[in-house]
């Protein structure tokens, strides 16, 4: 058990922080292992390995394949935006948060494993895109249930370090797995067990290993974290599905009337979270086109970026519990904007600029993500975590066009890729301005 895993109280049916018993550190560690394992899908499948593999010329013209990949992920995003709030709502009502986490985790693992079937031929493109899209939807649904569990294993006194520990584990787990796969299969002409790049087997075997990595890492949370109790006042089943959307709009009206701070935070976080996504999405593009990084150097930078982000997130979680989640978010976003401006201004001085200030940018991504999750957890009434985290996912998807749009517009106006960082910085700054008026929660769970 890691000595960094913070303790948290138990009894999910009672208010958090009740003086009943205490969940041991190993329970928080078991919960965080889902984050550790899930990075197999985030880092390996959607970011660094499979998404790059499926856009190779063997699957068709680059422009066509890239457009189809974007379309598949857009459809997945629409499905998540439409269904995430009601799936979280229904899992809360039925007391089956852990069950739905398990079902969606199995779907993600299965989709990842089945990517081994995607040979580098055009006829397999659609299979790869469908598996990637379905895996993305299931992963987002699973994340709703997983994030909702945060309130079961934390109080207002330690939710920052619990959330930060989990998010940091995700970064570090992804990098450990990525390093293993790159050294053992992706880079060598003949990797471990005699695997070679012929017919894409180095990448295809990596998908099977990633699936196993996630499956094994996800197991502990189902034994360590208790299930929540069902709410007899809320209707499960088909009737629940048919009325869930009405309940969702009622929730939004209630937030507007009685919990406007929560609604304001959902909007603000949706904007700055899209900016955070833009940092990693377009960082490699800027590194390659504006600073001359070759593909190997981009991957090395990505590994370094995730390591510093993971470690910073764990440390920031402890700091958050002393100064507050909002302070972490505000200062982190502000420093990210400053670092982005320095990357742009100092770019003519050479690649060291991106190594220094690009990594500074990445240091603060994880702390903002973790603090955003814990800030919302403090706002949510007990028993409605899945519902609100579902809405959290939906608001994020609703504005997911902002960073890509701002990046593209800035590049078009400036005439070079380096201008794109100004577009990402603008989205971060807008999110910061929307966050500043939001008041921190005044009530404590413990």
C-alpha cells in the first residue's frame, strides 16, 4: 500500500465524515487503482498508440481516415452528452453504482482487447472506429460512476488529497504501461516474445496487454468500496428511463433556482476542462511543427509531461485540503496561461522553450482536473452524485468544440502552428473568468 494514500471515512449510507468507522488506506488505494488501470484506454488507445496506428496510410488516405476518426469520436461524444446524466441518475436511484461501473468497465476492456482484430488494411477501418467509439462511450459512463464514488470514501477535510491521489495514479499508471509497451513492442524491430511490426502486430498485441492491465487493475474497487443504498422514492426500470429526462430538466431548473453556484461551476468547468484537453491534444502538434520535435522526441516529451502532471496532482491534492479547491484551480489556470504566453513569445529561442514552459503547462493540468472533481463533490447532496457527475460529463461534451475551434482559428489567423497555443490559452482564460465569481462551498461533510 502506498504511503501517500490518504485515509477516508466509511459507511456510504451515512453522511460523509460520520463518526462510525474509518475506511483504511488500502480502500482508497483500491479505488485509485481503477484510475491507474483506466489510463490504458486513455493513454494507449485514444492518445498515443491506437489512434496514431489507425490513421496510417494502410487504412486509407490520411485526410479521409482522420475525418472518419473525428466523426466516430463526435458521435460517441453526442451519445455521452445525451445519456450520461440519466445513466448516473438511474444508478443512484437503483443503488447500483458499482454494478454499472462494472458493466461499463467490462465493455471498455472488451473493446480494447478486440482491437487486436484490426489489421492494417482498409477493410478493418470501420471495425476499429466502432470499437474505439463504443469504448469511449462506455469509458465516460464508467467514469461517471467512478467519480461519484469519491463522496463515499472522502470528507470535505480530505477529498482534495483523495481525488488528487486517484488522478495522479491515473497519470502514472498510463505512463508505466506506455513505457512498457514502447520498449517491449512499439519501438523495437523485434519486440518481446518475437512480436514484430509486420501486419501491425506490435500495436495489436499492445491492445491485448492494455485490456489485461485495465481488467486486473479495476478488480479491487469492486471489493473495497461498498455499494450505495437504493432510493425507494425514485423509480427504476423502464418508467425510470422514460421519466429521467424530465427529472434532468427539473434538476437544471432546481440548480438555477436554488443552487446557482453549482450550475455556474458546471459551466465554468466545462470551458476550462476543454482548454485542459486542448493542452494535451495539440501539444504534440505544436512540438513537432513549431519546435522541430521528431516522433520519438514527442513521445518522450509526452511521458515526461504525464509524469510531472501525475506527481504534481498528488502533491496538489494535499495542498488543496488546506487552501481550497478553488484556489488550486484559479492559480493553476492562471499559471498555465502565463506559461502558454511564454511558449509563444520565446519560441524563436529554440526547443528548450517548449521543454521548460511546455512542461510547466503540463504540471498544472492534473491539479485542475482533480480539484474540479473534488470541488463538485463538495457541492453535491448525498445520493445524487451519479446524477450530478453525469451532468458534469454532459456539460464538458457540450463545449468540446471550443479548444479545437480556437486552435484552428488562431492558426488560420496567424499562419503558423505556434499561434494555436494562443487559442488554447484563450479558452483557459475564459474558463478562469467564469470560475472567479463562483463561491466555494461553505458547508462541510465532516
